[in-house]
C-alpha cells in the first residue's frame, strides 16, 4: 500500500482542513481579545513596576519576606505592582502592594500545574498565552525587579534584556535582587557573553544587581527624575512594535 492509499479521501481531508482553519481563525481572535482587554485594564494602573520570581518559594522563605517588603515600599511610593498573580514570589509581590497605597495587579496564566491565583490582587487579569502576557508585563512597566526564580523568571529577564538591547522597547531599570543568587549568572554573562563577543560590553549596564529595598526604589526614581514616567512619543512608537 502506498502513502497515497493511506491518506483519507480528498473530501475528508478538505473538510478536516476547513475545520482546522476555522478553529485557527477563532484562536487568533481570542489572542487579540487578550491584548485588547488587558491593555484597557492596565492603562489605569501606571506607573507600575513588574516583579518576577519563583512560584515555588514558600511563605516562610527569606525571599518571600524580601519581596513583600520591596512591593510594599514600591506601593507606598506610588507605584502599582504587577506580578504573575500566582503563588510564591508572585504572591509576596501582590501581598506587599495589596496592603500598600497603590494597586496590586496579577497577570495570571492558565497552566496545567503550579499556577493558582493568589488572594492579594486588586486587579486580576487571566491569560491563556505566555506571549501576550509578556507583552503586557513589558508595555506597562516602568521598571523590572527580578527576584530569584527558575526557567519562567529567566525567560522574563532575558526577554526584557533582549527587547531593550535591540531597541524594540524603551530602556527601563532592570534590577536583579539577590547578590548570592544572581552573582554567578552575571559573572558568566560578563566572562562568556561579553568576553567572547556574544554581546557588547556596554550591554552589561542594562541590568543592575541590588539587595536593599530602599535602594531599589531610589534607583527607579533616579532613572526617571529628569524625564518623568510618561513615555515619550518615540517610546510609544517602540511599544507599538513589541
């Protein structure tokens, strides 16, 4: 029996393809709706700082308390705090902001495991797609604070660095919190990526390593003290092309 003999009849293949194309078109519309709905909600919570970190950190871990302190200080300083809306570091970020003066925002992702919405969200938005969620993290944040985390945290970190490095996004403070955790990675970036010409040495300045919550907030304010938090017309154009 040849390969052609094993294929469904032509009419069946056509019907199957038409059904798939209809589902694909509907899927594209659902993605578009995620962008539209989340953008409308998030326009009301600026300026905002996005905080990333592991979903697996327990509540009694020092990283949890540190994240909560940073988020509370940011919230009381006038920044909305955006997290992934789940447990661990995300919950700590939402919790700190929830009891502060500014909104606590969760960009929740539908996953088969790990992710569940935490109870400390003034505004909770759900996403089915990582890429649309990541665009909202970048587009609506004036700074990134990256706590210790796993693959998802690294994904968000390097996505942000790539967008700024390539000029697809405006330059914002990208702050790693936790010298003991992040120090080895930064050594590798300096020695291997910059040392072997994979990135420019100047790209090392795109990220800062800090441990103190007050210093993190002061660094964000310092970045914007001469220009304000509002995106310039040129930066708005950049954000349209993420």
